[in-house]
């Protein structure tokens, strides 16, 4: 069984006991979070599509690590023949969560 759930503006295909990285959440390790924006469910071939969400369905997750930094992203600006070069970068902040239960 899997569901497609919207977490902070992004859609994720999740299963029970799956770990995934989402944009940074405010909370501590071990805290439980619930997501009620379930867009689609698939239960052994029986697909239910929401209009736009499925009423009564929710995903319960636990925050494993509230702050995980992603890979470094480099942004390079250059203007040709002018000698202008600028290099900036950042590391995106994520949270790691574990899908505990899917209630349909």
C-alpha cells in the first residue's frame, strides 16, 4: 500500500516504514506529525483519487533528525569579456522523517 501525500507544498509517494527527507520542520527528534493532504491511495491495485484530497485519510510520521544539511549548491555568475565573476553557494536544510502509519 502506498499513498501520495502533500508535505509543505511538495508531493511524495510514501509507504509505511519509509524514511524520507522533507524541507526543514519545526520540531524536535521523536515528535509526531500528521499530514491530512492525501491526494491518492493505492491498496493492492485499488486506486482512490481525491478531489483534491481524500477525506479522513492521513499519514502519521515521526521526526528522526530535525536538521540535516543537503549537498552544497554552487551558483556562479559571469559576464563574458568584462572580467566579472561571482561565486556563491548554500546548503539546503532538510528534516528526516519516518512514516509510522497510513490511515485510510
